[in-house]
């Protein structure tokens, strides 16, 4: 979407649901850019509106406060990510390769969208407000659970091929998720150190985790143990 001139009256012409969705998306994209770079206390909704190219007051027709915009950005980005992860998982028939592909290609996805990754995973302690009583924590919201379930279901399918799973399924899934996202997050939040290639570190981590599961569990022959897949050049 091209940048609009504040006060140009373009908002008043957003009559159809498609036009309104486009305006809302412009605010989400502008909010992500600014909030990923600065503390929320330094970024007003009026400034976000101006960044999107609309009149300062127009944003309040879509978002009541910072927190509403903050949640909208996260829901927007995680919904798109979950759809991609599900597509990756559905394209792998071998349970071992499905875990590997979901883990490695999800990292590819986020590192090709660094602004989204930084907003979602580098904003700890920077939320513009805490949830009110009765609000569901975002980490337990449907969109987050949808994304996480791709990993959990992949692990479940792999462990179903083992006569004796090496550890509880949820513990295995949480460990995989924390490991791969940690490998990405630490270098991004400590740029003063010259780190090794992130993709290679993720591949090593994922392959080591899967190998440890297969070595500890008893394989019943329903899935073929394969050598680590090579990541395609970006």
C-alpha cells in the first residue's frame, strides 16, 4: 500500500470492508515498524497514524489504545506464520522429516521477516500494558496455540513410531521450540558479538535433538531414519 498524506481524506473513502481492512493493515504495519524500534511509551497512536500516512485522529476508529494495536500486530503476524507452518507440516509425510522441516523452515520464515520476529520475540517487558482481569494471556490465546500445535503434533506423530518414547511428548515439543527460537533470539539481541551462521546452528540443534530422541526411544520401524536434510540455499 502506498503511503498516504495525513488529512488527505483517504480514510473517509474507506467504505467497503476491503478498504477498511487495508487501512487497518496499514496501521498494523506502521505500528510494528515503530514499536519494534522504540519503547511503546515513546510511540503514540497519533504518530503511528502519521507513519501510516493517515490523519492523526483516524487511527482511533480502528484501535482504542496501544494495547489493542499491540495485540492486533501479534495476531496478524502469528496467524500468517501458523498458516505457513501448517503448510510445511502437511507437505512432509515422514514423521522424522516433518519435525525437522517444521523446525528449520520456521526459522527460515522468521529470519526472512526480521521486523516481525523482533516485534514478537524481542519485546519482553515492553508491552504497552498488562492484561486486565479476566483477559486471556496472549501466550495462551488461540492464535499462539495454533502455531505451537504444529510443533506439538509433529512431535506426537514421530513419538507414535517409537515403542518407548524417550520423554513426555509435551516436554519434547517445548524443548524443541525453546531451543530453536533461543538459537535465533540470542544472536539477534546481542549483535555486538560475531556469531556463527544462525541457520547452521539451528540445523545442528534440531538434528541433535531428533537424534537424541531416536537413540533413547525404541524405533518400531514405522518411520525411516534418515540422514539430516540439507537446507536449500536461500
